[in-house]
């Protein structure tokens, strides 16, 4: 039980906000890619939904999320 408390305790409010936003973008990209049959969008959507679990720095999380979101919008067209 101590490990769960330590993991949740290390997350700041901004980490949760940023991870929720980019996970939402990832979910939409995943569903859009599935609907359009575009594997690359589905992969980027999956990455956007899961990468916040492995990053603890809010600034780094935001930078990676912004870059991946930019990639999604570039590949969408």
C-alpha cells in the first residue's frame, strides 16, 4: 500500500491536468484513426494516452504531449 501512496503523492495537480488533456487528445486520435483505418494515428493516439504514466516532470510531459499532438494534426490530413 505504501507504493501506491508514494506514486499518487508524487503527482502534482498540473501533472494530472496535463495528462488528462493529452490522454483525451490521444483517445480522440485513436478513435479517429480506427474509424479512418489509419494505423499511424491509432499508434500516436495510444502513445498519447499512455506516456504520462512514465513521465514525472510536468514540463517534459507537456513538451512531449505538444510534440505528439502536433504529429497527430500533421498526419491527420
